[in-house]
C-alpha cells in the first residue's frame, strides 16, 4: 500500500504566531476530525514555511503533540495523526454556532427548487428507470479508447475547450445523423452540450424574450416547461391526441407564438407519433410566422419495428427547425454529451450563451466518444440495445395484458424506454399509484389542463428482467384489488 501524502494544515489567524496558538490549532484540528487518524503531516520544515515560523518552534509543537499521544513520529517515515485519536472525547471548549433565523429562497428560487423534473432517482426501481441499461456496456473497450484519447490530446485535455464542441465529435455526430436519422447538416451546425436540458435552457435564453408565447405539448416534458418558465415566457399548452400535437389548437390559442417545442417521434410522455399531416401543418405555420420549432428527439434511436421515423428537421426546407439529440440515453447517463443542430448563424451566439452556463464539455469525453462512433462501435452498441429494450418492452406489455380487460390502454408505437398505461377513470389510476409500493409517476403530473382520465408512467430502461417482472407482478396484484 502506498504511503499517504501529506495533508494540508489548518489555517490560523494571520499575524505573528505563538507556540500556544499553533499547538491549540493543531490539537483542535485532531479533536474536531479535521485531521484524521493516520493522516500524514508535512515535515516540520514544510510546516514552518507554511506558517512562517521557525523550524525550531514547529519541532516543539510537534514534539508536544507527540508526547500527549496526538501525533506519532517515526524516523524515516514522518509524522502521523495517532491511530488512537478516533476514540478521544476531549472537549474542545468551543461553542457551537447558534442557528440563525430561517432564511428562505426568493419566490423564483422556491419555484425552481420545487421542480424536480430533471432529478433522477439514485436507484433504478420499478418503474422509475428511464435511463440506459449499462449491464452489457463494453466498459473495457471504452477504457481503452479513453486512454487513446488522453494520449492524443496530451496536456491539452487539461485546458479550456471550444464551447461549440470538439470538431472531431461534431463531425462524427453529423455523419451519424445523416446515416441514421436522415438529417443533412454540416459539422459546423452541430453544437455540443452536456444534456438536452442544458441545450433547451441555452436556446430559451438566446431565442426568446420575456413575455413571448411558446407552444408546449400538453402533456409535456417538465424540463422543457421549466426552461421556458426560467426564460420568462408564456407557455401555451397545446393538446396532444393520438396523432400528436393538435396544431390547429396552437394556432387558435397563440397564432404568433415565437417557438413550438415538440417530441414528434415518440411524444413525451404519451408515446404517440406526430402524423405527417400535422408535421406539414406545423412547418407551414412556422414558415408563415417566422417562428422556431424545437424538435426534441430524446430517444429516436430506439424504435423496435422498422427503421427510425423521419425527423421533422429532415422535412424542413425553411430552416425553422432546431434539432436536439442526446447520447446520454443511448450510452450511459453520466456521459454528459448532447447536441443541437442549428442554423450556422446561431452557432456562435449559442456557444457564447453556453459559456455563461458552464463553459464547455471536457475534450477527453468528446474525443473518446468520437472514436466510439467513427470506428463503428456506436452503431453496434445501438443495435444491441435496441434488442435489449425491445425485449423489455415486449415483456412489459405481455405482463400487463390482463389489465386490458379492465379498461387499461397504451400506445402501440413500438419505441422508447417507457410505457404510459391509461385508464378513463382517473381516480382509479391515482388510487393504484397510492396503494402500490412501486415508484409510479402519474400522467396528470405532466399535464397543464385537467382531464377525467389519468395514466401510470412506467419507465423500464435500466431495469433487469427480474426487477421488471417483479414490478409487473405487483402492479397486476394492486390493480386486481377491489
């Protein structure tokens, strides 16, 4: 086992230090747990330099603490906090700070803090697991690629990075989008973010003025609603039916809306697909009014029958659609790589907005991911994960089959890592969610308007087969209770 490195010594008030002050500061640091048993202290020469005192004074202080059992000194090894100090209960004589009167956040801060839409559960349980399944992820391969990326970048990986993203990853993403999503764009139109949520926040700041009207789907992804609320806009809920966003409703409610946010391939959370007729209607409206459309293709890779659906972006001839995608869903959640495809004139302004948020995405991650994509590992991984998630979705639907006789329904769209099961009696749905020990989200949480029906939002991506089956069994049991 490697010898521990020296710890940082506790600070003391500036000025000319006396022996007692140094002794007291170090003794209290041990008693209060600032210095822990086994911690290695700097040499007396280094400590004397840090405290701007003589080495002789430092020797006296260390010697006294060693005599009292606080420190242990070994020739050739150094000075350590004694192993016995963990059991010391010597009072420090210090008084605890008295709690001050409760300080509450601002109204705006309280509103933001109360919204947990983007906070994921720490443990995947039935049915809160809408993140990627990493049980079969090629971790050793990823580590090798990461080492290669570190060698290629060298010390440059330790510095600032381009807020637009590494050219290599932008090129890889543009190529991937052309092959798998039918999107023709240049690498210069691709800008990298840590998440689609971050991209939404940046776009809201760049494109919208306070008071602007924004169409949102109803029900809608709560993170999108929060992004537009933070920008001070007026969110206009637009009904979603079996063909997706009802564009005529949006035109009636806010004909001059500055932006429309949609999830056309796999509506979040209902799972329906925006019909071709509605897509054309939406594009024509945006072209007439000069409005923006943000297409959030959060899980477009995962369609389990046929090819992925054509994106809204690929139908747009007037450059009104901004396309959002994420690699966190298809790879692993801690990757923190997402992207937006925007008109080139928006790239620099959007990159500047990004710098006010968190600056940039580390180049080491971007370079590693570019290797993973360029060398064919990503497409292979996607094919494998489509099979995994498709099997889980099939298992879930087959397990829920008995509920169909009780009036439960769900979307037939064979896509995604979640399933929304609906019932016309909303009170029945809410009663089941309350009675179950499962982690069940309600459709009503994602709605702006009121409705008599409700649904259970079942996220299964990261669940094992055993956990998924156990969740289905419990849900069926609760649903069968009188």
